[in-house]
C-alpha cells in the first residue's frame, strides 16, 4: 500500500490551537485514511493555512498517516492582525488567530514608522503615536518581513493601528485583516470608477432593447444598497407566463483587463457583514451606475422567458437592454401586499396584479423543481438586531417570506436558461456545480437519522464495506473500533433528500436533521467542466444574476455578450478553470469571514447574559458533551459532560447518546433541556452551559 503514496505530498496545513496539525492533501490519496497528522513539533515549522509539502513518517495499519513538513510551497499570510505587546524582550504582536501560536517580533524602529502612525480606520479620528509603549494592548496589523526559521520568531513591522479591542467596529476590522480580504481600492481603480459616467447616454443605448415602459421592479432586503436584478411578469396571448429577468450590465462598464476588472478578479466576491459590506466593485459602480435604482435609466442584460403552466420554458431569448425600475420593493412590502395589507395595496395599486401573477408563476416554478427532485432545506438564518447607535440588542431568526421565494425561483430560472443556452453553443463556459455527496457522509447521516426513526429511503440492500480501525488515545492506549462504509457502487439521488425534507416538515427535529443533511452534502463550487448541480437536480447551472457582487456572474455576462455580438469567446477553458478555482476559494473565505464575525458578535452579546437560564434544544452529541441551541436566541453552545449534574455521564458512540453511569439517564439529539450560561471561552469563542435539574431551575428567560 505504501508504494502508492508519493514521496512528497502537497497540501494545506490546518493547525489546532494546542499545537498539532493536519495537512489536507491537494488531491485525495486512496491509500491514506483522512488527513495527514502532524505532531506539535512538526506543525510548528509553518503557519496555519500555508500550503506545504509533507513526507510520510509513519503509516498505520488503519490507513492513518503521520508526517513532517519538508518544504513550504506557498505562504498564507503576508500580514498578521493581533494585539501589540510590550515586553522586556522587545515588541511583539500576539496573533488574533490562536492557530498561529508564535508571536511576531517587531524590531526596534519598526513599531512606529517614521513620522508616527495614525489610527488607520475609515471614520475614526486621526491619532498620531510617537512612543511604541502607547500601542501596548491595542489591535495592530503587522506586515511579515521574515518568516520563522529554526524555532525563532517571525519578524515584521506595524502597518496599521486599529484601536482598542473593545472599540466600536474593531471586530469587523480584525476579521477583514485576519482573512486578508482586500478592503481598499487602489488609486487607479478609484480614478477609473470616478471616470465612469453616472447617467446612461444615447451612445450607450445603441443596439439595446428598450424596456423602460414596462413596470419592472427590484425586490430586496430592507438594508440592501446594490440592486442587481429587476423582474417583470405578464401573460402571453396563449395563457403562458412571460418572465423578464433584467440583470445589471456590469460588463458594459468593467472591461476585461482594465484596472477595475483586475481588482474585481482579485476580490472575487463582495463580503457582507451584519453592519457593513466590503464590495467587489467601487461604490460608484456597485451602488450607483450599475445598481438598478428606481426611476432612473439603467443598462441590463436580459433573459426573456416564456413559461407554461407546468413550469417548462417553452421559449427563451437573451439581449442587452435598458430599463427604468418602477419601484424599489422590499420582501416585507411584497409579502404584505400578497397577504392583503390594505395600506400597501393602495400605495402600490398599479403593481398589485403583477405581484399576484409573480406569486402564481413562482409557485408553478417551485412545483416543477419539486417534481424533478430539487432539494429545499429552507433553514432559518440568524438576524442580528442593532439599535440606532449600532449597538447589538438581540438575535432573532430572519423572517422567511413568499416574496423571497418569488425572487429565488425567478433567479434560478434565469441562471438555468443562460447555462443551458451557453452550453449548447459548445464553447468554453463557467458553471456552478454541486457534486453528489460522499457516500461515507451519507452513511454517517443515516446512522443519526435512525435515532429519530427516519432515513433517506436508501433501502435495506445498501452496499457496504466493513473495516476495523485502531485509534491511539492520548494516554497511549490503542482502541479498536469498527467502521461500516458504503461501497463505491453506492448511488443516491436528490430525491432521497427531498422526500425526507418533506417528511420532516413541521416536526420538532426538522431543524436538526435538515442541518445534518446539509452537512452531509458537498460544497457547491465553480468549474469550467459541467458536472451538474445535485441539490437543484439540474444538469446545467451557472451564476448570472449578481454581477455586482460575484465575479463568476460577470464572466457569464461576457460569454453571453460574445455570443450576442457573434464574437469569439473572451476566455478559453483553461483560463476559466483557473478563474473558477480562484473564485471558489474567494467564496469560501468570504463565507468563513462572515460566519466568524456573526459568531463573534453573538458571543459579545451573550456576555451580558452569563448566569441567565434558557430553554434549549440538543442539536448534537459528542464525546465531550452535547451542543444546544437556545429557544429565545439563535445561538449555540456546549454542555460539557461535567456540566451535567446528578451522575457521571459518558458518550455512547453506537447510539450517539450521553448516558449516566448510575442513573442511566440519557440525553439525545432532539431532547429539550433547561440550561444556564456559565462562561464564555474567549480563546475558543464558545459558549459553555450547564444543565439545570427541574428542582434547581429558577428562571427561564
């Protein structure tokens, strides 16, 4: 087996805060079970996130491998954000990311560049520092000048002072820099954006279809600032639906290879935080010239679809156009209109009939997706609530309206139509793909679902393989465990998931199982090779409807524009494959950054509730304890085994239950419990709870 393992394996290093790490190979290696383990000494040779080449030093009979870093292929960090520390040994930056354990040495003279250093945050008053001691305890960003070698410190220089850790808005600044999100536009990009005409000219209208007399509208959230899409629906003479999806024509203003395009390509996506956004395009374009604001002329790329009452597209047309949005609508307002709100129906009287037709068409499109097996988990999302001063005052579940469904169905239809059209042309194309799930993950989900008496309906004849694995505990003991996995010929379809989602609707465990089903699936990504979209149960799909905030959508616009102009495709397959991989990476970074900030803000909000008691739902069990989600606040936390009173509890892996040794009392996924928030782990950024026995319960918030 060892002969099939390369001498050097490239991969991405993930370091745990306790010092050990794992290397995730760039390409999965069949002979290796899982990732390659690095003990603390070996992991310390590089930084978390670095791309490294490792050599296998130990290979277990169970297929698990241990290795050492031979070479660093690509550094993940050119800057490090953290706390400035003044110590006897000099000046240091303690990284905010605890997976980067070594402090960054700041040599004498590099803590304060010549002329002092101003607090480098937009909207903050200018502060000039003249003594490094003034920075002690402040959050700074340091550029790495020398990486660690032979066990020494990395060396760097301070390039930004962000403020005190608890200053308003510093949390966002930290996350932006931790994930290396480009957040300032270079001067040449700003200059190019300012040079773009703010209004549509007669020259811009040449060769475009005029849709300005049609009452197209945008429908977005309350706080949206950029409007990518506008929609219009009508009846065709034969009774079919006519759907117009108009998308901001960013490609008209952002030319390949120009300064704005180069920066957009680097960013890949806009990043949305609870109280601000880091846009992909300069604001002059994203919120002004390209944004489909009401009552002004805007250039668009349009998908014009005729759809029958079965949801099938019977004809489609694509063109460049110009629109004048009739209204900037919100989801809440459209929902109110559809529910019969007299005030809203009076205010938007000319559009009421059109909104009702939109509802009818959206339901038709949704039924078609359901028939083909498309999965719709419809999981709730957290909504962070802020007061007028920007202070967080609560955490709620984001409302989910039929109006959301209208826009989603229309955008899905347009994306699918563009993808199938461009694919049929046979040229290079960028797809949004979602590959079938890993059979192992599906099987793990089935084991959990069985605890609730449900399954994916795969049948009793599930083809499996059985293994015996040997795990080494921290005390050196070896423990054998048995593992059952599906065989390679295992097949699953989206309909298996769809049927279970429908079966769970309205049941208390639906939230948990829908989440676990989602985790069993792979991540969607961009690709120049079409591999279909598993969750949507569609053969061909792309992203076309958000070019203001996603670079792949801009690529799709350019490919469609080349066809409209009867011109060669502006990209070849190799170039699109590279852009697809880079944009998939940018998307993952943005999602991680957005989630980390939301979790951090939740944590800071809950700090005011230490000692309070809450009703909660057990959403997962592990060997450390169980995780709960609070009923009142959309937050999660851990109840450790020693946080359960009345007995000594242990985790039973075969049933995924927490069981008392003496009382046999059990805690399982889906159980309701009363908990108290005991402490907040500031390092791990986690909430720690304990269980309240019925007799000790005092106050449930």
